[in-house]
């Protein structure tokens, strides 16, 4: 009821407040955000909110045009000029912004648009990967699985494709093919990225999973973390992480990095919790998710993997 | 005998609360069954490390459903969840021909446990819809 009242009030009040601020500051809302909010998640999320609430016809068209670009799979980095130049131009015209005076706004709004729609594109891409079931008849899937083994256990040859050895890296049985389940190829790609791009961190985490007292099943926990990363991406919580990464736009590799961050941090929390046995997994996993969600809720949070010296 | 003992238990249980225990090998479909009971999405299931629990309201009963991971490493912990179980559901993957022996062995061991004595058992022949599923009864 209160929420309803608030949204009704907002619907009528927002234009009045905006008009008043526009007259007093001589800046439109998008400019106030781009000049006032820190670059990254605070700015980009506010720009996105402002755009989505906009009732200007041109702005609405920009949004649906960009959404269509994503839906029709024309959203590629080489295509960015064609995608964003017209969109930025339309926004500048609709908001009657003087480009000469507000050059930095143009740069900043463009960056925001790139981040917002790269994120939306990433959600689709991740969903597609998740939907591909691991198929042992597909040579490319098999190749990835075997590569994961050689990266994680470089000093030991896999005796056969179906082997008890898989349990050493935390699969459930002799054949990992049924372990990916609802996370499909996404689960395997995540693990593979962790092993190949963060060899030091992943072998550190893998060795923890072999701990005689606090050991756990590396790959299975990894697949559950894929699921966590997937839901955080889908419900928009991961925006804080993605938009605060200065060097990269949201793309599949950044999603993998996010996963690696989660894996590294989960391992840390698990070991620090000194669990009795693996049956405490669900409780600690939930606790971890809540901690991550709290951190992501603060748009100022910046995330990176800090490899620490082991003390256990 | 099974039905009778359930009814007896129900009568002595005024809260109409039941504890269901889901066991079976890994990849049998225990978590999917749990989610199905709770009317949740079943397309995003992940392997269970540890256990899952959900409370489901069904025709006036509160069902506390415990779904325990089925991988070999976890099986020794199964017995920690036997206490006060009202119904045991043992899930079998009918398309997993190779591990039929293994699953029957695990079930036999379960049935010998004192804590599960008198607990009604449902063997749930899962994945009947797969073309590779064994026919029932086995020919």
C-alpha cells in the first residue's frame, strides 16, 4: 500500500522535481548524474534508472533500439560505433545539450550506455551457455573437460576418460558428464577459466579442497558457485561488480572473473568457518551468498582477488 | 503395513507434520523431486553438496523434506538424518544401468539400519520417460 502510494506520488512528482532542478541547475537529470555520481556502478545504475523512467519518446526509442540490437545478436564490440553514435546523438538532441560546453558528458553517457547494454547482452550470452547441456558425444565439450584435468592436475595423466581420478578434482563419480546438470556448459567454462586464467589461485583453492579436515568437492562446489553467479547476474546484483571494473566492459570473460572472485572468497570463508564436514555446506554457502549480496548492494564496493599467504 | 503405520503416526501427530527423507545415488533426481514437491523451477538444479531442506504444505500436512546428497563421499553421513523419519523415499535412476547393483546395495544397507526400522519406504523409479530407462518390472 505504502509502496503503491509512493509510486503514484513519484509518477506525478518526478517531472515537477526534474523541471525545478533543470531550471535551477540548468542541467538535465542525465547531466546531473554524470557530473555528480562517481564513475562506475553509482553513475551507470542511476543513468539506467533515469533512462528507464523517461517518458520522452526519443529516449524510449533509443532504449528499444539498443534492446533490439542485443536481442538480434548484432551487439559486438566492432559494431559499437554504429550502435552507440546515433544513440548518444539522439539523447543530446532530445535533452538540448550543448556538446561544446559538455564534452565530458558525451564521453560519460556513452560509457554508461556501453556498460548498461553490454550487461544486458551478457545476460543473454550466459543464458545461452547455460542451456547447452554437456554432451559427451560432442568432441569440443570433451576436449574442454580433458583440458580442465590437465590444467588442474598437470603432473598426473588421466588413465581413462571414465575414471575414479575425477573425484580428485571434486566431481561426484567416475564420469563428470552428469555433474553439470542445470548449469550446462556454463559450469564447465567457469571452471576452465578459473584453472587457466588464475592458475595460482585455483591450485591454492584446489589444495584447500583436499584438506584432511576441511576438505570439500572442488568441482561440485564450483558448479554451485556457477549457479550463484548466474542468479546474481540475472537479478542485476552483479552490476556493482561489473560496472566498477574499469578495464573491462561486461562480457563473458568478466562473468568468468566474477565467478573466480566468488570461488576464491567462498574457499576463504569455508576454511575460516572450520566446518565439521561437508554437510555444513548448505549453511555456509547461504551465509556466503548473503555476505556477497550485502557487499554488492553497496554501489561503491570494488572487488578483486587478493591472494594471501596461507596460514592453515 | 506401510499405509497403516503412516496412519498410526499421523494420529499421534496433532501438528500433522511429517519428515520425509530423500536418499539415493548421485544424479538419481532427489533435488529435482524436492523442487517439484515445492513447485519450484527444476531446470536449474545443481549437484547437492551437503543437503537441501524444504517445508511443503500439501493437503493439510506440513512436509519437511530432507534431500541429502548422494555422492559416495556423502553417503556415510546419511545415517545422521535417519532419526524421526516418517517416510523414506529412495530414488533410483532407471536409465543408469551400470549402477543398478550399487544402488540396490546401498538400499539393502539402509534397510538393515535400526533407526529406519518400521519406516515406510517408497522406491521411486525415476526417469521412466527416458528411452534408455529399464522397463518395470525388469524382464
